[in-house]
């Protein structure tokens, strides 16, 4: 850990003193950003102040591009995280009573600092096809908030710190037929949980996720359809699922439109079996639109999400399935609303809201952003949670063997500062 | 007297072809010659974009470095190299369609083909060049032109859009008679009226062709300006098809 920190610090120093020469297809380029996110959270109970917590995340992300030849490229991204207070996931799980083993039983593990090589891939341009391999951010889907066809990595749902898609070990071949048709896919070598311990079952061919799709570029919409096999290690077992994926991305007149869907396929013993099959319960779909009010320099966005695996009644909520990433949210139906107004090219005010349409709870998050300099950004924002008792965004949830846990606060304030280099 | 008359006649005879060359030029033929001058099979250029939110404040400036590839009249690819905040942002235009790749999320999104959204500047970049301005397309196909003024050194042409959903309600272009290079374009919209001016400040030979190497877009509505400086340009060179493939340009 110490050695890696020294290496990263040395790279930053070199970046500062090497003259910046930016050319097309440059042989090598090292860049990145340093981001600090501070959050203070407050819990009120019946209008009475109960408690407050504070936390900070420091993220240093280094990115490198290298093109040894015209048809070869290499990209890597390393990230250093320091998470403290309410930003530390281990402290979060300890607070919920979900940690079975105390941290002090692992004196050689660092639960505060983390260094990870998040992306490391090579790409070979082989004429009508590409071959990409390594640890790759496989970002499928046109959805803005929800991506039913993104089945390779843990979901970074409305992450206020990092927007990068986590890398997944695998290979991604793509075949291009002119500019109109593309056949692409992936074969991954790790399940979607990206667990950090190895099991012998990782090498079982049944536990290798894959995806394949055909993409067609038409006038109004880009359309793709394919098959996805998802593998997720959760609650001490491998779960496998097959999906039919369909994606549309485009617009009509002034309205941008997109839809992304993953339909669960009932595969039993390598065969499809539709006995007792309910399409609505096996459908995961997101549909959205966006519109720009040019006169007001304001962008509006709406996105509806249906998760067939969710529950329509809050009495049946299972928070453990969300914590283990077996499902994204608790309920079935959600609506995301977002608008962003630019006051100048570099000052923006935005507000987003996510509604649980089944239990009526919702979260609102306004934010103010300022690009102080070209490579220096400052943001100030907050989260507000509303809902009734036992609802998703407000109130307690029951976990077997643990009891009632409360994972949401009433509201929180945050600041985010980012320097790019 | 006879010598003066003879000299005058000689000049007339020598200049007559040049006179004839410009005489009877209608707007369409002028535009076609302008486009013919600009027309290339492929192009590659590196440029800097200097954005001045306040045209009168030279100290407050944001600089962007862009790599640009072009294919024919319809296809263009742009990659932002700096500042580091948006390094890797890529934009592909093919006719009326545009795609944007955000390197941070690894996602490529299609931009709705509407004039109103294309009137906006590139998100994260700002400046006075809109998606419409950065896209391709022939002037002849977008506008119907007529000559407003036939001056000594330049023509002034007015272009009315052929499509109802055009970003601009009218453009006025100034064409240099000696080299058929556009020296200025005035952009008009229904809402703002005289909206922007694009001026060519410098022309140099690059890649064997006359190239506008310094241009200024002045936004009358916002009081801002954006200067584009071309550092290098090459024409009719082999380019990989991948840059103009919507499924591949961002790889």
C-alpha cells in the first residue's frame, strides 16, 4: 500500500514538471483528477433532531492512454480512495449491525484506504473488427439513471463521488458491417458482485457471464437487441439469469427519447420454459425523454423505471436483496425527474428527484455547480428524504437475524471539489 | 492621346476575361465555387478554441484543444484533448445525426436531431459554436441564396433555410471575390435577430490549400466571443473509417 502510494505521488510530480504536449494520437498521456467529497447527514425523528454524522471521501484517479501503433491502444485507470466517517462502507455496515466480524480482527487490512486498478485494457483494430481485452468498463444501455442491460458490474447508483463505470475482467469483440450494423458482445471472467475473494467455482463455465447484441443505426433511432447472461454471487451462492435485451436511443423532433429493457428469460436445464411465466414480473425497463428549453438554457429529463422483481407493497420489502445487489431498488415503479439550468457556460443549478411510485416516498437533491477554472470544479448540494413509515426513502427496514435498520437520513449537505490534471 | 486610348483598350482586353468571370455570376454558382474551394475528401486538423464569456474581457478566457477529422461534406469527428476535465469527450456528426461520447461514464449517447437542442453549445465546453455549427453539411443544401450586394472585392449573399427546423432563420455571408473564401457569416434567429458573426481573421496555406487559420465567433446576444485558431491542417489523407462509425468512433 505504501509503495503504491509513493508510486502514485511520483507520477503526479512528474505530471507537474513534464511540459504538456498534446497532439493527436499522442504516444502516451497521463492525466486524472483529485476529488474531495464531504457530507454531513442529519436525522430528525418527529421533527426532533436525533443525530448527525459526518464523512469524507478523497478520490485520486489516474488515467493513462498509450498508442504504440495506429491500430493498437491501451488504457488504464487507477483509483485511490480514502473513506472516513459516514462515507466508509465498513462503518456503514457496522452501524447497521450487518458485519459479522469486527474490523480489529483483521489488523493487516486497511478499511480506510483503498487502491484499485479499475481499468486496464488493450484494443486492437483488426479492420472490420475490434478486439478489446482486459479490465473493461462495459457500459451497455441508453438509460440515464437506470440501466437494465448493464449486468457486468456493481451499480453505481446516483453516486455523488465517482461517475466512472467499474471495470470488469473480460474480452469484448465487435464486428462492423459498414457504418450501420454492429455485432458486439462480451465474455466476462468475474461475476457482477466483483467480490474480492476467490472461489473455485469462479472457474465453472456456468459462472461466466456473457452478452451479445446486434446494433443498427437508423435515421431516428439507434436500435440494439441481444441476449445477456448475468452471474451474481450473493448470499453465498451464484445466481444465474438470462435476459433478452432491447435498446432504442434517438428522438423525434425536439424530444430526445430512449428506452432500455431487459426481459428475464425462464431458462431451466438449458431450455426455455414459459410455464407460469408472467411478463410484467420478469420485465425490467427504463424509458426516458429529455427536452431542452433553449430560451431558458434549461434541460429537462424524465425517466420511468419498472422493476418486475420489486415489491408493490412496502410490507414485503427485502432490504437485503438491495444491499447484496440482487435487485437495484425495493419497489416496482419509479419516476426520475431532473432539470438543469445554465446561468453561464460554467455555472449550473440542477435539481433531481426520484419517486417511489408504489409507496409514495421520494428523495430530492438540488445542486449548484461552478467550473471555477477549466480544471477546477466546485459543487454544493443536498439530499432530502421524504416518506411514510416503512417506505423506501424514509423509515426502518427489517433484516432477519439483525432486526430493524434505518439506512436513510432526513437530509444531508455535501460539497465536492475536483481538480483535473 | 492615342497612346492613352491604346493603353486603356489593352487593359480592357486583358481584364475582360476576369470581368466576364465575375459578370453574370449568380448566387448559386458563387456558393458552389465556395464549396468547391472548401470541398475535400478528408481533412485532419488540430485547433484551439478560446472562449471569452465576456468579449470585452481578454483576461477571462477558457482554452480548449481539439482534434478534428472530416470526411466529405457530411461527416466530422471531434475529440477534445484539453482541458483535462473534458479530455476524451468525442463528438461525431453524420449529416443531421450526432453522437456524443463521455469518457468518464464510458457511454455514447445520440443527440436528438432537433434544431433547438443543436443550437446549444457543447456541454462542458460552452463557447459560441453550437452543435449545429460543428456539424457538417453543404451550404447549398441547407440554404437558398440570393445576392444582396455585389461589391468591388466581395459579394454579400443572403441565405434562407430550406428546412423549417433550421437553427437559423437567415444567414448572410461575405465572399471574397479573389479567392472565393468566406470572410464573414452573419447568423440570424427568430428570437435573437442578429445572433452571431463568424469572421475570418487570417488565411494561410496549410496542407496545400488556403485555410482560414484564425476565426472569431462573436455572440451579440450573450456579449461573448470564441476564437478558433487552426494549428495544423492536412487534406485528402487516408483516414480510418472508425472515426465516422457511430458504433466505433469512441474506441
